C-alpha cells in the first residue's frame, strides 16, 4: 500500500482525550442523561409535551436546503426530543422530517462537540492535530493582533473570509459569502476579501442567476404526468419531494430516472436510463433535435412565452427598439444590483406585416428565418440555436452517452407528448466542469415543448421564495475582492487576482467545511498551508478545523437565535434559542464583536441581536402585510406573507424578458479575472467534461469514471459522527460494478485503494450491479479520519469552468486495486 499523503489528523479518540469529552458528555446530558430519552419511538411520537416540558418552534439547520420547521421539546434545560412542526391548513402536507433531523439532539450532546477555544501547539505542524486549550481572552487577543498587523501592512483584502452553505442566518450566516449582520459588517468595514462556495454553482449561476429559472413549488409535482429524476435521488436524498412524487405516481404519473447509479428512485421508476456521467447535455440536445425533426414542438408556447422569436444580430446581441431610435426607459429596481433596470423592448419579425416590430405588439411572430433589419442581417434566436446544435443527432448522443438510440427517441417522445413533465434536477446534474451548459439545454427542450410555466411542468423544483429583508443592515462599506474560494491555490501562488495584487495573510473559515466539501482538497490544503494565520469557527472538529491555527467553538442551531430568509417552506426559518449554548461556545456575531472591539471598530455592532433582527425584518412592506419580527414573536410559526398560490408556478417573472430564456445575450462570468468569454456561453451547447470523458487518453491509465452520492444518512459532513447514523452506515465504501470488481480480483468488503494523479483513498468495496460498468461512486460527507487513508475529495481537482466557477466533484478518472492483505 502506498504511503499516506496527508498528515496524521486528530483522531476521534485523540480529540476526546484532548477535550475531556468522554467524561463531559454524560454531564452535558444531565443526571440520568437526556440521550436515553431520544429513543426512535419517542422521536416520532406525538408532539404533546409532558409536565415540566415545553416546546420551542425552530428549524433544522441540516445544510440540505430543506430548513424543516421543527418542534424541539425541552426538559430541565436540555433538548430531549424533536419532531416535525405541525403546519396549519393547506400547508399540512408539507410537514416533513428525516432521520438526520431526528438525530440533531445527538449533535448537541455528541462527544465530538468543540467545547472551548483550541490553539495549535507551538512548533507542531498545521494539520498534525496537536492542540492546547486557551482562554477566550487569549484567543481573541491573538486573532485581533494578527488581523490588525495584516491590515496595517497589506490592507483589508489581506484578511479573507471563506464560507459555504452552513448557515444563511441574518446574524451569523454567510449567504453569498458575507450577507449577514455579523460577517457583512465586519467584512465591509475592513474591506476584507470574500471567498465564496464553488459547490453547486453550475446550477445556481447558470439556471437561477443568468436564466432566471426558479422552478415550481414542490407541491406542484403532483400535477405532473411525467416525472424525470435527472441527476438526483429524491427517494433517499430529498425525501420531502418524494412524498409528492409518490402522490403523482398514485394518480398515474410516469417516473423516469436518468442516473449512472441504480438508486432507490431508479428502483421505483418505469424507465431507468443508465447514462454515462457528464454526458447529460448531449442527451438533451439529441432530444431537442428529435423533437424538432418529428414536429413535436409547441409553437404557440414558443411564440408567446419564450425568447424563440426574438431577433438576434450577427454579433449575438438582440435587436431592440433602441435600434429604431426609441429611447429606453427606466424600469423597476433590480433586487440583484439595487439599481434601476433599463427597459429596451425586444423585436420580432411580424409574419403578417412582413416587418420587424416590438415583440409585445405581435401575435404571430416568425419562429424561423433570416431577415434584414436596418441594413443588418438578423435571425431568430430559435433559428440560430437550431442550426448550432444539428451535430447532436440521436445516433451521436447514443455513442456519447452509452444509451441505445431507441431509448433516446423514447425519452424525447415522452417529454414532448406526455406532459406536463416535472424535471427534478437536484445537483448531480451540475458536478462536472462542463455541466453548466446542461441548464441552457434543459431550458431549450422545455421551450420547445411547453414544459415550463404551467402546473406540473418544471425544469427544477423551486423554493417558497425569499422573505423580504433589509440587506442594508449588513453593510458598513464594500467588501474587497469577492471570488470563489477554489481560486485560493492560484492566489497563494501568484499573489494576484486578475491584474490586481491580492496578498492573503489571514484566513477565517466559517459556515462550512470547505476542506471536506469542495473539490480539489489536496490542492486547497497546500494553499491553506501558505497562509500565515488560519482561524476556523465551527460546532465540531472538522476536516477544515484540523488545518487551522485557532479553532473557536460556536453553538448548535438549537442554541442560537437567528433568522434565515430563504423559504424552503412557506414558513421562514426563525431560529429560536431552545437551550443555552453549551460549554464555552459563542455565536459568530459575538465572536466578531469581541474582535471588533479589540481592533477599535466596535461601533459597527451598535445594537443587540434583537435590535439587529428588528432592523433586518421590520421593513415598511413587511410591517404593512403583518410581517416583520412581530410575526415570529411568542414562539409563533410565522408564514411568508409574500408567498401565495400564484407563487407556486414559475411564470418567468425573474427573467429580463418575462419569458422562458435559453439564450444569454451578454454572458458575464461569475468571477471576472480578465478571462475571455466564449461565444458558446450564449446558447445551448455540449462539450466533454474536463477529465471524466470516455475518449480521454488518460483512461488507458485510469479507466474508471468517478462520482459520488448524497446518502440519506449524511448531510454533507454535518452528521459525520452522529452515533445513530453511524450505526446504520459505519464507514465509507466505494460502490463498484460487479464486472469491474471481478476484473480486478475484488470481492465484497475487500479493502481497496482508489487512486489517480490527484490523490487516493483507501476504503472497503461495495460490489454491486447497481452502478454502470466503468463507473465508481464514493459517498459524500465522511471525514478524513473515517477513511482508512485519504479522502473522497483527494481524488478531485480544483479545476473549474471559469465561467461559472463550480466545484467539479464528479469530473475525475481513477483506478481501483485490491490492497495487499485487504481481506474482509
């Protein structure tokens, strides 16, 4: 077996020894213990409380996006059980909870809980797992001194805050990297650098931001006649959607799963399509060509509700009324930029009049054709895109995707004729370097067939909107550089971001476990090593915390008061403090208050937490509609007043045109460092993945295509050590097809080494027919010390698409070998 490539981490046993947790956990639970009260039968029992108990309404903060409204039962100052909150009236079917939610109390009282500030032992290597306990005063003094020195010598941008999706709380979270009172005020007062997430940004940036697609509400799944699970496994990974899938199935809907892994969702499907990873975009374009060639398009929908008839110039921009001398007008304020929008109407070719006219005034525009307008050659968007995708025939896609041509034709026919179709994409569709194109391609086939903007027809499942809030409360100035944290290796190597100097000396990691849950872990760790001083704040000793100089304990969600404006249900997440924070843990905003005071900038936090919550929530509009802070007072389960039945269907209100868009007039990269933007970023397109494609010559050395999965017993890495869940799934195992295993002499349960040029991991084999030959899968969410050696993300790379800057978790090739002496 090869030598381990990572430094020895602090083991679970070593952590307990360091913190004294083995003795402390029983005391935390209290005399007699709270944990014995958390029996599974009680966890799902009635919400009626016994004498001496009281219920607190809050939400699960499991980082899966569900934010389930939760009833937390407290006895003698300790959480004893949790359950899904009862929701009133028509919202009752949304009541939901999963095994990860039921085990949240174990996260409060788990022995891996951080209890007090830890400092890396002087002289020890970062990442070696050697810690000493320090006081809060000493920790804050050291951190403030390091930050102050860095700012004085190198400026505010030398301090970088790196976050992910752990919390979107308006006090302690990091939505968009810095959007909260705590972090927003600190970062913008310093002019610090924001390092945001790379995970999931193929979908977030391409589909949500650029195309303005929000998706239909999950309850609308029941109205679909066909459901496609494309890049996800709701039966296990998103059970809150699965109940509505089942209801639709009972009403006669057809279920199709497109996935290289034979998942629980696939098992329940009418049609299973074992696609080759990373080739979904080619399948979509072939479906589009088949639909067009066989006259299966919905032309009325295309003309009236999509951008298909819009005229486009040779330079790729739209023909607009300003081209005819009509002055643009000022539109409403953009929620993204905060500035007025510009209204410059699009132009179509009026078939009846035989001339170019404003789109809103034409009932029957041409869908196809080339025309001359003001001496320029123009064509419709549909004509342009149709001509650009012709090479992706059914036969070509069959070869690329390793799917029979007949099955591709069947998928196209069903999609076009057995609607409305609900496509449940989740994030598996966005984890290759090339995958952001998938969302343009999917929008195109939806536009061709009318499978969007109506009940049962969706390209993704949406949320219940955003609770209105006052984002001005977050700012004391402007941040410095704002970019994806995955560029840290590049920055530490060059000292630049684009043409600008960027010298990061202090790194603050929060609201996520980036060295476990972003791709290219080995390269990211090497970059972190080059930073002078690293701080990590978390509830647990995570993979990221292992590489810090100082680790600070923060409370579990049930120990805090905060508010998350993202509404996964119509009931926004008002985190109520069910119990006091355990041990010496402090909230993010309280930690930042202490540091700000030491730096002489304490005035940026001139209000209490409650006063800040009022400032954020008590907008004029919220109060006018009975919302704001008052709607959540007295343990009230407040509803998002801005969400209504009309909000359940995505009618393209978020797009600039008010129509379904699949063409981007002026594509701008998410992170602009001076790179060129290719013309194909405008339109539906397919290209091979960066590494994991079938014809890559590298497959001679590494023949297997890697991927991962979100299992029902994990929510990223938050539940990595939760006892009940680890009883059900004690360790990571690599899923390998039985034929591939036989070829390598691997049997069920053997210890194997999976490796490539990026790194390796050692773990046990799960030999199965339930994965496509030539593909392997390692579950997402385990920590480094749960592998025999290495880590899932040691096999991945920091290479991203430089247009959307997305972590490419599945874009790797590898080989698997049985370890010598690796018997079961």
